C-alpha cells in the first residue's frame, strides 16, 4: 500500500527528530498560560503539536505548509474537473508531499476497495426514529463500525507498539472509504426516498457522494470536491480535532476517537456556524422581500448588533484577513452562480459587514470566515436541509483527524493529561504575583 510504504520510510527520521527535540530541549519554555486562558477554554495555549495543518493569522490554513491557493493549483484534479481529488489531499495530509496524479488515484482506488458498508450499519440508522438529527445518525454509524477495527483486534492479540500506527492507518482508510456512502444513505433515508444508491466506478471519492444523493451535475460534484478539501483540517486545537486526539491518546481506536470528534462537531459553537450564517442571510431576504439596497443592508447589520446579536460568519479566533476558504468558495460562486440573488447578498455582505464591524471598534477581525458562504453554495444546488450541513462538514473533517491519529501513533504521542487547579490556587497565585 503506497501510504503505508511512504510513512514507514519517513518514520525513522521523524522519531529521531522528535526524540532529540524533547530530550535536549524539553525544558525550553514556549508559552505561558494565563488565568484568563485557564478559565477561558485554554484559548491560545500552546500545548499541542501537529505537522499536518497550521492556521496562519495572515494567510489562513496551511496544509503541510501549503496555502489553500497553492494547493488548488498543485493538487491533482479529478478527470474533467478543475478541483482537487480528495485522494490527493489525503496523500498530502499523511505523507507531507504533493502527490502525482497516479499517487492520488492510488489512494482513490484504496478507498474503492474498502468502501462497502456492512448492512448492519444501515440497519442501525434505519432503526432510529425518523426525527433523529442527521449528526446522531452519523455518529452512531461510525460507532457501529467499531467492530471492524483492525487496531482493536490486533491490540487484543498483543501487537507491539511498532505496529500501532500501521493498524491505525488501516482503520483510517477503512473508515474514510465508507464515509460518502454512509452520509449519502443518511441523506436519502431522512430527506429522500430511502433508496441506497450504489457508487459509480468511474467517479472519485467526493464526486461519488454527489452522485449517491442524486446530484449528478458536474458543478455540484466540483462543489463537493472543493468543500471536502477546504473543511478537512484546522489544526489540532479546534473542538472536533482535539476531542478526536484526546480520545485517541487513550489508545482507543479510530472509530471511538472519530465518534468523539463528530459529537464535538455537532455542538452549536462548532459545526453549526454555516447554517446559522445561511439562516441569517435568508432572514435578510425575507425582511426586504429580496435583495436590499446597500444602505438598507447596512442598517440591518447595525440593528442586528444593537439588539445584542452577532453577525454569523464574520470574525475568526486566529485569522486577521479574509479566510482563504471563504475566498475559494466565493470565487466558485462568482463563476457558477453569479445571478443567484442569495449569492449576490453574500457579495454585498463582503462590501458592507467588515465596514460596520470595523466601526464598532470591538472586533479584531471583521472579515468573513469559511461559514459566511458555504451554506449559500449548498442552498443554490438544492441542498436545503440545514441539519445535514454538519454531516458534510464531518465527512470532510474525518480526513484531517484520521491523518493526525496515524501520526500521533507513529510518533508515540502519550495519553493527554493536563493539570487542573482550584479557584483558590489561582487566587493565591495572583496574590503572590
């Protein structure tokens, strides 16, 4: 298997690099934790390590050191498409090198050979009440697959530590291979006619998801490729990635760990931001019976802020520029749906909202993030079931967290166990300072 061979070749150098860094420089201070961070969700505390992605305040997310604009050019494209193959992205996340078209297709083929979903997983989904949230269905499906874990089976048999990463890679490939079919089944079961649609042999991983939910246009296949690329990883500190890493650090297998990550993603403060942004834009449309003037829209923004609400989709904890993930989707909209009234409202928002937020004097980053446009693009192509948007996010995010899981096992990252203090201890520290 190409991924296993490539990682195995890199491991000796990586392990020595980490061993030397910790042994010779383990006492070097790299940051300070404040009382505000201790009470504020550890925001900004530098206590995690991942070489797979990094959020640069000025350039946005970097995957293995490459910016999003760079990778949109460099990554191999699906046949007849200008958008990257997810197999090429997964290769990059795992190996750290931009693959050739042949290497990207090797990953796509690996997924195809592992893509069959056991019937009992579908039965679990069908046994749930029809009103069950799609994310609950998705979470249960991943957990149901745990019985397939290669890592869990080999661990019980007594495998060596040296085998941990390779069996985690097996689990990661087996899980990610099945995600498009599982997500499509949930969509069809809850919102469609309940019929399972088989994947097409000639389509790639992302394109097949579009096919399996009945959206066989080239444009929607390309949107799916772009969406899965942009949402795949976001450092290790975001809630879904951190939850996956924390559970994985106990040597729980990928299925348990990813189930935890999906449950974190389901939280309103994490994975629901895109549908909140879309709902806010639809509210503007409803208020004005269509597209408002810029003056009307600016006043609407001020009314939103003055009522104590936030404008969803704008601002970012790290970025200080427009999110490149937003920019990539914005360009997609300009090319494929310039006459869509809702997208025209997105364009107006980009002109108006940063100005309004800047005038408040309270916002460090008034620019749009990835959520400000992603729901609008899905809405244009008929994906109007808002509850499903987070499942799309989840399918994509599993690429990043499983790549991180493989490397966490490969480098022997330990059980995560931060130290907690009492409020009295913090008060005493402050008094002494």
